[in-house]
């Protein structure tokens, strides 16, 4: 399927989704993750009903659009929440320009969610005798702990098998473990420090203020699963402060064990293997509070690593630090010979003409939260979409491609028994 003038309605709907700030907010009745993402969910379910699909609202935690009957079901898991937009954008939210739609969530994950919605509506129109129900589940808290899926799993019927359009093509064979920690260190310097927004985003701007004057350091945001694709402003901040206060042991320790390319090796947590790759570490947020320096870290760990080892090594290297575990999700490894993986791989090869080899990623998706599920797209190899960065976008041709490939994936899994 190629993008053409008949797809203006699909494009307009995605533009509407992008216009809603769904980075999360204060809980409210019926909106456990804030009004913005609840508004986004309401819009999505209303569009599903307009397209003739049946819907369920799981108390604002998640929503579902579905077709078919039967005991078994195919689950497609997308999310409507986003990371904050951040600074540095050169495009307007929802702008269609240079063959792309621009805005936070365009590729992660509102664009794929919209593509799946239209694929499901197409499936309803064309396929009347599916062997399995097809259920499109959209969550509201994937970027901040997937509390939405905890609620869904507690209140909804489990799916038989499925995929999530929230990572990379061809498919993800291994998702590394995710460990987020907050380090609190004695500081005692006559300055205040701030920087970053989320643990899972490379810190793009950091600053310190001394005697009323603020010094700002700028970098480049990126997803914490691939911190090397960003430019961490916190590293620049700490390097400058180390020079300004050379006798401060905390700054020396932070620069040695956290804020440099060799941090993983210096900490002694270099474990890696062929199935799951190597460990990474990201400084996401830095703040001073009551004469203490707080640093939020995001680590992506291969199968041989354990959170106990990481925490032990951090305490050994930085004994002055109080270490608090904020979030942990164990790794996911998908059997490359399973029927689910083989089916999705075959569809990818048919649609692209390229071999389907399983990927290793540091990303965490809904596939971890349900049984018999893998990440399948939406990002194609060697294409930049600016995920978790300024000017995130999805090419119009790719938006059309996703509608087609997800239609075929849903159909194949619903018919394959």
C-alpha cells in the first residue's frame, strides 16, 4: 500500500491524536494518568466506534477496539502516552511537511496505533470468518511503568498471542532487562543543579546556578535504550563542575562511574552475550535538593546481568550514595522457532523482500507484560524517526506501509490455527 490522496482521513486523525499532549499528568477520576492521555483515549475509542468496531474502556487505564467472536484472540498492544515534547523542535505538532507528519508520538506510538486501528477496520470489512477475535489494546502509561497493563491484566481476558507495534522491524527477539535507579549523594556546594525530564530519555539540557547566575549545557535527546545516539548534557555539566570544584569527591566519583563512555566498564558490570548484547547506562535526570545531589539512572541489561549485581557494584564504587530502585522489568526472550515469530517474520520478508532476523534491543515494550507476544515494528532498519527527540516524525509512505503490514499480520494470526 502506498500513500495516496484517499488517506487524508487517516492522516487527519493522526494529526488530531498528536495535537493532544499525553505525556501524563495528575491523576483524576477516570483519568489515572492525567487528563491529556484520557482525552487521547476517548478520541481513539470514538474513532474506533465510528469505523464500526466494538470498544471497551478499562477505567481510563487502557482501551480496546475489537472484532470477531470465539474463545481465542489475537492481541495488538499499542500506547497513546508519550514522553514530554522537550525543546529544540523546528516543526509544529501535527504539521505535514516534507512527506512526513511531525509531532511527539508520531512513531512512538500514536502513529502505529492509528495504523493498527485502520488495519483492524479494513479487516472487519473484508474478513467475515476469522478463527480468532482480533483485539487492539491501547494503553495510557507505557512510557512511565506500564501501570495500564497491570490494570488490564487484572481486569481483562488474556489474549492467546499477539504483537506490539512499538519497537523495530523485522521483530525483537530479546528485550534487555530495564533497571531505573535514583542515587542520592551528599553535595554541600553553593550551587543548584537541574537537568533532564525522564529516566528513559538522554538528558538534553542541564544547568547549574551560582550566585544568581545560571550556566546552561546543551546536548541531544535520545531514547535511553540507545544512549550513544544522544549527547548527554549532564556529562558536560559534571565535567565543568569537576573542574570548578576539583576537591569535591562526589563530582569526581560521578564523572568516573556515571558520566563518561567507559562508565559500564568502570563499574564492573560489562556482562554481555550473543542472545542479548551488552549493558548500557543513561543519566536521565539530575537535581539538587537540600544539599544532596539526586541522579536518576536508566540501565538496559543483558541476560547474564542482574539488578542485584548492578546495585552492589554501584554501592561499591560510590559508597557515599544512597541507591533507590525505582523500576525493574526482567528481560524478554522470544523463541525464534515459535509459530508467532515465524509468521511475523514471513510477513515482513514478503512485504519488504528482506530477511527477517531477530533483533536485540534495550527497549521495553508491552510484550513483557503478556504471554506469547513480541514487538513487531514500526521502525524500519536504518531509518531515523527522531524517537524521544525533537522533530519526531513518521513519513506518510511509512504510515501507509504500517497499515498494510499490520492488516496482514492480524489476518494471518487470526486465521492461523
